[in-house]
C-alpha cells in the first residue's frame, strides 16, 4: 500500500488530560470540576477507596457515577472498566488513579515479578517482554476511548529548601516523579502538575497552548478546554479499506491460476503492490514457492525429454 502525506490540520479529538500531584494536592476534586466544565455524563473509575464519592454532596460538584475498582489492579481490569464506561454512554471518564495499574497490588510491577519467577527464572528484564504488551493495551484503551479521559497520577513527595525575600529559609513539599511508567506523560494532550500547598496547576505539557501560567482548576477551565476542542475541524472519515480476506483470496487465486513462470511473476508483483502483510502474506509466499517448485520440476522433465 502506497504511503502518502497530507496537509496537517487539527481534527476534533477527545481530550486526554492528566493530573499529577502528591497526596492532598486536589487531584480528584480538580478532575471533577474539569469534567463538569467539559459537559455530559460523567463516570469515575475509583481506585482510591471511594474518595471521589466524598465530594458528591458539595454544591459545586457535578452529578457523576462511580465504579470502585478493587485489587488486583491489572491492565486488563482497567481496560474492562474503560470499555464498560464507553458502552454505558458516558461522555467524560475520570480514572482516579492510573498509578495503581503500575505500582498497585496486582499492577504491572507485581505482575512482572510474578512472570519473572514463574517463566524466566527470576530474570525481571526478560519478563518485560510479556508485561509491556499488557501495559500498552491499557494505554491504547485510553487513547482509543470515545470518552474524554481525565487520569490522575500520584507523585512522590520531595522536600526542598527555599529562601524567602529576607533570606529566611523554609522547607516545602513538592511533587517529584509520577508513579507510572516513564514517558506516560507523552500520551496526554495536557498534563497539569498540582501544588499541594496552594493547589495551583502548572501545565508541564500543553498541546492546546492555553495554559502558559499557573491556574486554579475549575469548571471554567474545563469549559475553556471544551471550547478549544470544539474549534477543531471534524475528524475526517477514514477511507474505506479493502476486505483483507477477499484480497487474500483474489491474490491466492492468481497464484494458483498461473500456468507459466511469467504469469507467476506477475502474480507476485500484484502481491507486493497490494501491501499484504502478516499471516496472509506468509500463506501467499508458501503458495508462490509451491508453484515455483512445480514449474522448476516441469522444466527439468522437459529438459530430460529433449
């Protein structure tokens, strides 16, 4: 299949937003306010012992439904919960938090240790060959979801010393590294780092270019993001792709029908141009080799006869 370039333009997309911060920084509270601003039906996948429900009676909170996700926090259970939210017709899905998928009970780190012990003689490095694809399917489920996704991540706290205007030194708790796989922030459109003291959010990643300065997350901020999303062009309809099975059968028929080496070569060229890959290409290659061998045998018999 030919590779082609097209003019770059921003298409209407579902939001992929992450909130990361230490305990008490306001991740859940902020996620609910942002979801309210985005609008629509809201669902929360709650791994934080029903913490989202504690905010349900506050007047500024939206109506929302929760799913309390209990251990084990395997990637597959997260994927199942995301699919359930989609099938139920929710517009915004808050995943609070995705840290458990990585470092929680039954999460990827524990899974990798188990796989290493049972299949790789304790070699955790080799075990990632099985753990990584499972984690990737969880990430793909978020990225492909029909819902707006707001995910929270815990960060480890670090203590730093700051010097004030008069030279007075104070100790401050700040966020350190997020408890998820390295590079997870690359998967999101916007990543907000929440301060545990003043609860201001700083965008460490912002493809919208809306948040150059720290901001107090609110319903209005959610509306601002929704307005930005709405100004994008509609997603282009994907071009119809030929049925892979029908294409395989057509190309296989050409191979079987070839009654000369030149026709076999033409069939091989058609396979290359079609861009067939995977198992179908392997099966076509096997047919080609079989036909080529048959022609070679016929040529040998003809030569002996002469």
